[in-house]
């Protein structure tokens, strides 16, 4: 089912002299009578944009991770300066022309347009679906559209809400406030969730069934205070409980790594994922974190078809925050001496460490420059032997551990510490199988300080800020250890008040809460005089 949205049009031709002018790459609407088996293909175009938004080059993943305190792309012997783009993200000095700003906007609105188009085609009868299929399909597309507006609300805040496809020429949409976007998104989900499928099987994999929709709603309510000014902790718990009590078979994997293996589509922890397949995925940078992170020499480790590009690594302060017995640090980060697939020791091929062992260490000199050995590399998602530029691992957007931690955080903020601690302990247990006593946490600990040693920490500057002044700081740590590399850290740092107040690695605290939103792209302001730039840009 990971190929459910990867459509291939095939024309079959036979050798003859009687040529007929017939197109095989398009379908005449009047000649198309879809059945229930066609619905997945009809919706596929609207779903595929999520993959482009999150995982393509200069996408949402980079916006959420490279601006935060876990990953960094320093200059490397093989490049990665790229006009200072990664440094600007790290230092919170991005502009309205930045790739992540422009591309996330464009790709997300493309998804909205695809949703609006298919909704219009169904409602107008161009696509003749009737009865329960029609109602369920429209509800699913509206929730999917709401998920795109959730991205825009989180990234830009004040954006136009467009729900109509057949717009007149020259139409310019009005700009909505972030609160108005929030109200729209919540309303769309709540009005349509009951019409979605309750199945959790191959027929709903990669689509919005009720449990994926409730997961999205829980995530939005978790961040409601940021989006709307009013906290909604109990509503987030209620939405999370819909999933927890669904009876749909969601459980924590005994080993977290099982969620991220190449053939992970059968994981019972995944609630909603982006289906990916290296053979059928047609965009070159569909899912290439291994290429962005590993050094070129690691091609021999995994027999990769192309040499990796060797840029992204962990920020040393984050790695140092792990407990030594936490299996996630060992399982999710590639570290130490590197070997070929035949067991030969790999040697650095460039830079100041050329001809020395490729031994990844938890040190990076600065955002300005790092050698091949500097920084642990991203390895949460399994890298299959013989992989190409893109991996075939499906990307989990919502998983059961996320739902448990959403509920735990909200319980903690409502003073229900014992219940919160029990859920966090449940998530931690699989990470401390060799030290089970360490899996247990208390509410008092979760309310306590972060163990992340915040402050500038590179060769140019050293400051000591610590994490003692972060409310619920230890819970923020738990989110970091469980969900690293999953494209969400910026959102969590904003909710916990850390994003603009703390320094890390080569990033100085700005104190500028305007940076909690990205700017409206300049090109969009030039196209629509109804749009106003976000404050501070």
C-alpha cells in the first residue's frame, strides 16, 4: 500500500499502419465512472504534497530541525557553506527569500489547491461519486486540507484561507489571522472526523482515518496556546484518548527501531505515515537524510549507489544530554569508527583528517567548519544495504508514542503528575531494557530542570546557561530523546519557551519572539497587496 499514491500511466501500442490519434495520458471526464476501487487514486494527488512539503530539499523538515538545538549543518571539507543558508537557519537570521520559507509555502498551498480541486470535481459532479463514498471522500479531503493549513499556521501564522477552486481570474485572497486559521482548522477536523473510516489496516494506511485525524487534532490542541492564545490541555487529552481507547490496535513497539526500519509499513505504532518507495518515488530528494548526513566514505558501509554528501550532524550538547544507558542514543546516532560492509576500517578522504580513521566523535568546532570526523550522524531511519539517494522507509508523521506523550504533557500541565509520569515511564521502558530502574520517572522530575547544557559552545565562544529555568524542562528533554530526527523540534522549543531564549552551539539567544513565525515570502507579498508581512521582518 505504500504505492497507493504513486500512479503510473501506461500506454500499450502495437505495430500497425492504421494509426489513430488517441491520447493515453488523459481521461475525458464524461467517459470516467469511478468506483470505490478508484477512490485512492483520485485522492492520491492531494496526499502526495505532504511528502514534498516535509522531505524535499529546503522543506519543512529542515525548517523544524536546523533552526533548533539537535541538528546542524556546518561547513565541511566537501562544501555545505552554500551562501550561508544553513548558518542563517542556525543563527535565526533567515530572510523572506530563504529556500525553506519559499518552498514550504509553495508546496503547502499546492497541496491545498489539489484538495480544493478534487473537492470541487466531486461536489460539482465532474467526478460522479455518490452516497456514502461521496460523503466519506469529501470529509477525508477536508481533513487533509486542514492538515496543510496546520502546517501554514505553525510556520507562518497569518495566511489566506482558500477553500474554493473555481476562482475568477485575478482573485486575491484576504489574509487571515493565526487565530482565524486555527479556528478554521479545528472546525474542519471536528465536523468531519466522525465521517472518516475507523479501520486501521491496509485499506486506510497512509490516509486520514479517524485515528489519524484525532492525532492531528491532539497535536493542534497541544499547541493551541501558541496558535490562538488560549491553552486547550484537556481538549488535547480528549483527542488523544480517542486514539488510545480506539481499539484499533495501536501499541508501542518493543523496540523503537522497529518503527523506522525499511519495511515499517506493518508497525503497529504508526498512526499516520507518508508512504515511500525508492523505486516508485519520482522526486529525487524524496527522503535523503542519510545522503545529507553521512560522509562520502560511508558509501562503502552500506554499498550505496552514490557517495553521500557528508553535511548534517548532531549538536554535541544534545548528544551529551542522554543517559549513558539510553539505547536510543546508540541506536539513532551513527558514531565511532566506521567500517566498510566487508569490515575494513574506513579512512577520511579529504580535509585536515585526510588519511586518518573515519571515527565520528561528539565534537564540532563551529557552524563555520567541521571535519569529516566531527559530529554524530543521523541514523534513526534504517539505511538499507544498496540504497540509492532516497530511502524506502515510510515516514511516520504520527505514532502512538507521540499520542502518549501529548497526553502526558497535558496531564503534567494540569497538575496530574502521577498519571503523566506513568505514561512517560511507559515510553521510556523500551529505551532502558538493560537498566529498567532508570526508565521510571516521577512527576516532580518531569517538572524539574532540563539536563541540556544550554549556552554557546563552539571554538569562538563558551557561555553557560543550563536548563534550570525551563518550566517542565525535563519533559522537554524526554521529547528530544524520543522524537529526534522526526521533523518537530522547533515546534516543541517554541511551546516550552526555549526557542528564542536559549543559546546552543553557535547560536546566540535572540530574545526575539517574532522569530516564532517565519516571514511571508517576499514573492507572495509582491503578488498580493492584501498580505502584510509578519512582525519583525
